[in-house]
C-alpha cells in the first residue's frame, strides 16, 4: 500500500509539473502560423480584441477537473488591457512564436497586481500559486540534458500526453519573495522563476513597466546546463493560479512586446550570470 501510495503521489506531482508546462503546448499545434519574429509586435496585442476574449492566436488552456482562471480584455484608465483573475483556479493563456534567442531578444510589458494569493509560497507544492506570472518557453534539445532530467521530462510527457517543453522561464510578481530572487518550481526542475516585483506597489493601482533581455535571463536560469547553447523561443504564456491554496488573485497585463533579430544568434560560449536590461 505504501508503494502504491508513493507511486500515485509521484504521478500526481508529475502531472501537476507537466501541466505547468504542457498546458500551453495543448494549443501550439492549433495556433495560427508562426508569428513573424522580425516584427516589433510578434505578439498579438490584447488591445486588438474586439470584445472581452483575448484575440487569436492567444489561446486558453487549463488542467482536467480544475476551475479555469479568467482571462478577459477590459478597459482600464482608457486602455484595453488583460485582466487575470484566479479564484481557486488554474489557467494559461499562450501565444506561439518562433524566435532565435540572441542579444537583441527583448520582452517588454507593464503589469499591476491588485490582490495577491493568500498563502502562496513558491518554495512548496502546497503553496505553488501566484496572481501574476509571465513565462517564456524554450526548445532546448533534450538529448543535451543530464540523464536524470531526461527521465523526469519523459515521465512528465508520458503523464500529460503532451510534448512538454524542455525549459521554461517565468517572471513573477510575488507577494513576499525578495525581488531578484531566482527559484526552481516546486513541481518541476524544467521551470525556473525570477521574482521581478515583490509586495504591493508603492501606490495602489500603480502599473510597473518591465524590459527583460531574454538571453541574459536565460543564461542566469539555465546557463549551467546549456553550456553556451541558445534555443529558440517557442511560446509566451500568461499564467495565474490559486488551486493549491484555494485563494484568490487579481492582476492586469498591458500589451506585450517581443522583439529580436532573426539574423543574429548568440555565440556558443561559456555562460555566466547576466544582468537583464
């Protein structure tokens, strides 16, 4: 019985970890053709929505038996923005891209958090929730991963039935974690998180702008295993969940901008810690 229980727990954990990465992959095969990476707005702006539903090719996904997080385009201060509300729920909003990762690859956006998820703790599985996460998926070759990581990734893919991406980097606005902290997801080593903002903004309702050099951040998160390799960016994902803590979170995102040159690729060289712009 103990062995069966342990096996069930392991598969449950793998399913949750796989879901964090695979949810967006559920839609990548159904999304519109690859965005033109050389264009400044390779990500369709939320403000282009005709109604409240995020515009294509943005696509929502969740996990079985989960209450879905709500993603709606609303008007705030005269601008059309994305409202993300998690209430004992889980959900991802994904956009497929295909962009080489190099020194010119920059992701920019503005966001605000009106309510953090009570009880959230990014160090634990029971507290692995958040009101605002913005993730980038990479297609790092799995044959270059250590054996243990390949085995775990294979299990995640088997449990989820999806082609789970080999690496994901998530930017987080957390209620208590220190700004600048880098964490590994409690469910899967394939996802690393960087805390960009911590706690409430100085003034309630304040929007905060971010501009991240993805290559520098990638090297900080995965430089050790990448050994100078630079995979393509294959998806950008907005995420919010409160299913582990059964809490509630509320956040907003402006239009996102992903820019970079398809003519350049970062040199394969030993990697170190980079500083994002």
